[in-house]
């Protein structure tokens, strides 16, 4: 696509600039795009899309050879919006193909969702949708699409909290497929760290304040009914409590109590994952938590200003300091 300054200049060329200048600008714009823009009412680029003209959405190339278009940037809708958008999109795709672009990402706000049907008629497919918009894509490169799929997993986190008597905080939920004692937990919020989810969920469901210590186990399950058929990751964390008085949420819990670990490992009224983690904790208490803990360290990411958290078994200091 042309830089903003050149796009703004094109209507003037059509209105009365010297023929040589107009021809030069037509060459820069690309023949397919220029023909579509002229063809709307026969009076130049601004006519082709009304509000979709050169003041419309500005495609943003990405480093992977694709281009993104935010339709939220469009001005107030006008008459015959879908037809104008269809002409604009068809001409733009032709131009991007000439430029060697391999993909188009089209972001459609929910109040303009009717434009998704127009894009679909030109080969676009839904990629994902969030609360206020949907994203459609079209692969322009050779062969099958190599665009990445949207998120394939949801993340649930539970917190195992022990008091001074080596008893675990557990609750009995009325909302499970199979009723049984389990550790408090729930879905992680976008942008929320694993340990922060565990601490938050434990407090919301039981009233107990705690601090993240380590990860104990990770469960992966595909085609999870509670994840809209997607995959589910369920992580259980070891937490250290800073309060001990239970004040549980009656909407999510039928009962909540501290239970001895040995009893929790043997009871028939616990979920299988709860029983297995209880056995893991007994091993940790008897042999040392360094044998079961998956701890966390934070490092700077390759992206400026960002950090990531790396979870792994604890390294001896002599290995951590290898340079």
C-alpha cells in the first residue's frame, strides 16, 4: 500500500492534476487497486469506498510477511457500506498479492460484524473471536496455510496449602462432574502468573491468605468438555499460608476443612488427582521438598521490557553460576 501522504494526494490527481502526474500516481497505486477505486462511481479513489477511501483503515505489515487491517479505524458507517467494503477488500488483496504478502489478518469489531460475511465471500475464514471483535484470516502464500491456530489450551490452577500440623486445605464442591474432596482452584485470568492464580483462587474460595512456593504437578487433558472441546492444563501449586481461619465461599463450596495428609491420600472421597498429589506431599515431607518442588525463576525476555518465568527443579548453586 502507499504511504499516507501519497494516498491523500491521489484524489487531487484525479480531480485536475496534469495527466503525467496522474499516470505516475496510478502506477504507484497499482493497476488493480486503481481500477477498483475508479470503478465505484467513475470519479477517482475517494468514490470507491465512501468512508472506505484513502481515509479508511491503514494496513499494517508485520515481520512475518502478512498484513493486518483494523476495521475499528473506519469512520461512521454510510449507505451501501458492505458493497463499498467488498470493492475495497478485493482490490486491496490483489495489491497485497502483487507485493508478495503471504497473509491478511482482518480485525472486525462486533458492531460491524456484517462485514465478516463480505470477507468470507472473498475467501476469509474465522480465526478467533474475543469479547468485542472477531479476527478473520486469508492465506495468500503458496500451498496450505501456515498461519498459527488460535490458543489451544485453557489453564486451570489449584493451590495446596498446609498448616503447621501438616494438614491440607481442601473443599467439597457441588459443581464437579464427580463430587469429591479437591484443592481449591480455578481458571487463570489473561496475563496472570500461575502462582498468582493459585493464591487468588485459594483466597476467593476459602478465605485463606497464602504465598506461592512451587509447582507440584501438571495435568494435560485433550478434548476437555469444560474447555469447549479444547485441551486443558491443570497445575497444582504448593502454597504457604499466612492465615488459618476458613471463611469459604458458599456459592462454590459445600464444605471446606483442613484434612490430615495421610487421610487425604487414603480416602475414597477425593478426586484421583487430589489423592496422587497428597501422596506426593507425603513423600516431600518425609524425604524433602527439594525432591518434588518445581520452582520458578524470572528472566528478561528477548523482547525489550518484558520478562518470563521459567519453572524447573531446583539447580544447585554451583550449576546456576556457570558462565
